[in-house]
C-alpha cells in the first residue's frame, strides 16, 4: 500500500483526500517508479473542479497529477528503455502522479540527465514541453518577432519568456503585481505590463507602434481573450493554452477580421509518439543544462496538496510547485 491523493467527487481543493491505495502488479511494458517530486499544474485544477469537458476529465475516482520524477524500482516484461535505478520523469499522460509510487507505461517516461535535479525535472517537464510546443512547433519564434505572453510570472509563462528571449524575440509580458513584474523582467521580458494598473492592449500597441504582435500566448482565457485578439497583427497567431478565468466566447467573425490563426494546442497530441516526446524532452533538458531555462520551485508535502491547489488557483505562487512525498 502507498499513500496517494484521491478524488471521489468534483469540487474545490477540499475534495482531495490522502488515502492508502494498492498499486497492483506490473503488466507488459510497465515500470514502477518511487516518486521524488510531483509537479502541480493548472490542468490538475481544471480536472478536479470539472471545468473540462467529459472527453478530457478522468473518470471518478482518480489520483490527480500528470507530471513527476522518480527512481525506477521495478521493471515489467518487455521493457528495454529503462532499468531499476534509473532516474526518470514523465509529463502529460497518464493521470495519477499525486502518489508515493506509481505504475507507468515505460514508453511515456524519459531519462533525467545526471546534471538535472529530479525536483527541477518534475517542476519543469510538463511546463517545458508546453513551452516547447508553443514556441518551436505552433509558431516558430525567432529573431525579429514580437510576442505577448500573459501570466508571465507563472509556471509556463516564466519558461516561455526565458526561451523566447533566448531565441531572439522581443517579449512582452502581463502580470498582476509589481512583485511579479520584477520576476517577469528577470526571466526575459523586455516589456512588462501590470494589467491591473494599465490597459494591456493600449500598452502593447504603443510598444509595437500600432502594428501588434506576431503571436499571443494566452493561458487566462475569458478575461483576456478579446484583448489578446486586439493585440495580434494581421495573420498573426492567437494561441490559447489555458483558461484560468474561464472559457472565452469565440466567433468566426472575430477571428476573420484579421485572418488570425487561432489554435488550442494540447501537449498530449504533440507528444503522442515516443520519438516526439523524447526529442522535445531532450530539448527542454538541454536548455536547463545551458542555464537558459530556470525555474523557481515552491515545495509542499504531498499531504498538503489541498493548500498547494489553493495557493495556485488564488495566484499566490510564482514559478512552479512540486509536491514531495512525506516519507
């Protein structure tokens, strides 16, 4: 038996309960991992509160979490990609990371380089893969581009701004407070807008001399979407990868005004095939090793997952959160 967070009904953070669970036996192609650290993401909150469609929300009851690092402690039949003692990480699939130990498909884990702290790997892989998809696959950011990133002091926002800066783009970020503005500036933003103090659309148009930006990366959703659309230049990219404030209202007419390219990318689809997962993960870890991608980690015991969710959804955190097994 191991300790795990279980959710038996959708709702607030209080529905998460620490319980004893039985993992069962390994099947072909599976491994057992003793978790070192578990990443916490806004997607976990969406699933817990049932703000996702039934197609994406896991069936009840379930153990939340889609990102962790740990040590392989058992290997099932027909596994050749890793061995007992390897330090590995996974992100995006399957659900079930908020636990002391878990069984995973071997094809979904990647090796953590010796130079990368496993806690950093757990804090950065899901968000790093998301940033990779946003900047290197959805729209290939490079020198001469100007981008707008909402929630620039958040988990994905911090990494995306660091990475886009390193790629030579001009980076504009929005944040809610002066403290977060300092953090965004330290993490690659050339221009930081405190949206509670000024209109971000007016400021973006001022910065870009009325041209707008090549791409907007919006993880906020309802509260920012119309403004994001107003900031995109003709034929630019509007990338919605989160809905922290709710689902925005979108019409074809809105998008057609500027011939905007609108997409809602999902990490699951871009890393569905193992070769894509490994290549993207190696890219993320290489930028960590180079010092380009840096992450500020806030650590909570696994038993305090409820508090971690409260702090994250109330935007009291910066950087990334990890849960650490209590034992």
